[in-house]
C-alpha cells in the first residue's frame, strides 16, 4: 500500500501546474522557534480556561454565546491580532434560547433527584409541576394512535433502545501503528465518504426525522406535561435540541435524562409501580436570528500574495450542557494558540493568515457555509475570494494529538504536506491519508474543491463525553493541545510563505 501512496505523490509532482513546482517549508530556525514558544511557553491552559470556565456554554444565537463572542474578541485583541471582530454569517430561524433553571426528581415510589438537561429550544413548565409518568413507546407512526387522548398532564418517558452493559474496553484510546497504516490506504472505491474515515449512518435517518416530526405534532395537540428522553450514560445527561422556529408557539418542555435513570423508572412502571416526578424548567427564548463568526488576522506582507488567505478555524458554538470543552473548545484553543505563537514570534507571513471561529456548526455548518457564500462561492458562481484561497485547516475531534491529516482525495496536496511535515515528524505528525472525513466545517469548502482539511486525531474519550454535560475543562488533554497548536502554527507558517499553492481538487466539477 505504501507503493501506491508513493506513486500518487510522484504523479502529483510530475503533472502539477507551474504554481506547484516549488513546495518548500520554512527554515529549521523557524521550526525551532515555533516549537520553543508552543511547547515551552504555551498559553494553552490559560486560553482553555478562558474559553470554557469563563465563557461557559455557547449554544448558537443564545445570550450566553453572544457574551462568549465578546470575551473571545477581547482576548484576540490582547494577543495583538489584527481586526478581531464578530461578524454576521447567516440567518438562523430557531432564534435564541437560554437555560435559566433546571430541576427534576422522581417523587414516587420514593424520592430521587436526577441530573437532567433540558433539550434546547424546548419550553418551560408553569412553575413547579408534578405528574404521573407513563411509558410512551412509539416506534412507528401507527403507534401514536394508542396514546391519543390519554397523555394530557402526564410525563411521557421515551424508553431508550440503548443497552447499558459493563464495558471492558478502555475509556480513552490512541491510534496504534496498525490503525494509522490502514488510514494510508486509498478508499476512493467506497460508495460515499464517512465520518472519521469509517463511520456511517446505521439507520434510515430520513424516516427517523419524519417520525420525530409526527411526534412533535402529537405533543402540541395532546399537551403532555413534559417529555423525558433517554440521552447520556454514566448517569450523565446528553445535550440536543428540538425542532423549533422563532415565533412558533413555545414547545412542550423536554428533558434529557441519562439512560440509567430513565431505565429505572421504566422498569418500575413495567412492574406495576406508580411513578411520579416533579420538575421546574425555566428556559428563555429571544428573537436573535443570526449566526456570527469570530475573525482575526495576521496580515500578509508580500505585495503580490498578501490578498491570498491561509485560513484556520474551529467551531466556537457548543451545546448548552457543560462548557463545550472537547466539542469544540479544544479546536478553538489550538487555533487561537497557533495565532498567538506566530504573533508573539513576530512572524511576517507573505499571505494573510486568518483565524475563523465558526458559529452554528452543531445545527448545520451555518458559520462556515455563510463564509463560503459571502466570500468564496455562491449561487453556482465563484466569488473574488475563491481564487485567493490558499488553504483551510480545521480541528473538531476533541483534544487528542494530531497524527496526520486527511487529504480529501486531492493528490495535489501530497507534495506540499510532505515538504511541510519534515520538521514536525518528531511531534508524531507522520501520516498523510488520501481519505475524506466529514461531519464538520471543512466540508463547506471541500464540496467546491477548495483545499480544506481535517486532522487525524487520537480519539481519547471524545465519544464518551461530547454532546453531554460532561464536556468540561477536565476533558482536555493539555499536553496534546500544546503539540497540536505547535503543529498548526508550523503548517500555517509554511503555507503562508510557500511559493506554490495546493490546487483546487480537479475531481470536483463545479458545473454539475
């Protein structure tokens, strides 16, 4: 398989355009300086506290997110970056939503307070309310009829299909050499790209969403007291949202309850016990219907290249549970620190280096797609920024260490990263995968062929903690983040000064 990858690299070198003839990295002197600043004088921990503990959760369009926007803009200014700002990216039909108070407990057959999390954009209770819990088991639209007229004033428990068993696998993992070598194999024969190089949807997503909408309509008509969803394990509730548009009637209150606690109540009811709960949920809606991105720059200095953009970014929005540390405070921490390193060292890029902290990723890449539509490509047409786009590097898989990069089936990127990575192989950055990966903001750019890439990262415990109230500062690996920020700073320095530029992916047909 290594022979195939060497062939692809050689093919790219021979047949690339004249703009790609000289792929060079920055000098070893700059590599040493960047490593010293990033590894020995890092400010990763301070930035991490600022983005998580100080800023709090950052749900799209929430007042909490607007507060966090102001805080990070001020911090970027303190680092001396140029033109730090929050800017409009896209309309957002859901509007703003913030948690004010959350309390829920089982009161019969005995008292037990639960760790719960309201579902975003769900409604409030009328003060402290109490009600009987019933099992609401709906697997198909036909199941709804057996509950019609029977749920008003009741608390509906949606039984979880997830089985909870003792897991003897480690909670946190790193890639081993065999797994990394497998990622080097070209998988272009696969039917479609999958998240993380190998994960796909295990069910009919469209049918699932249609059923969820039918259930939402049922709730509006039948008026239960509250909906209880099984979400989260280890007695930690998850984070998610309901379908809502600003101006619609306030939805029925919904909460996420860990599957262990939900399972207890379901089993009690199945054994003939009467189960009751009390709760008080206060959530505040607002008419803020905009997604904002955060930007800052290190301006280019070359008269011919300064208008070209090397872009780095991560999504700044999070779900409302926890403080969005791994998802995706970690990416923001790394990208901010990379900019700080270069600014602190007085690096003078030929091209402009731009930081983008996206809004609205969790609800559908609103921030990155908004940037694309404003500056690069819209309505089937290239915009002026398209031909000045040099590179985008994205981070959004937790705080695990970078092991390499997914090259999005763009063979023309191979010689560039081969040249740039030579001075950072000692940091473990050694693998160039020809594969695609999805599920995050770089996809907004790759769909039109622009050179945009996501890193291969150690998973750590990401899929245990993300989208839950567990996603806090403690989930971050500071040593990994320091290395990641150093790698980004080096790659950005190389991309900003390389005489050549990674080409637009020739396999993408913009005329289709």
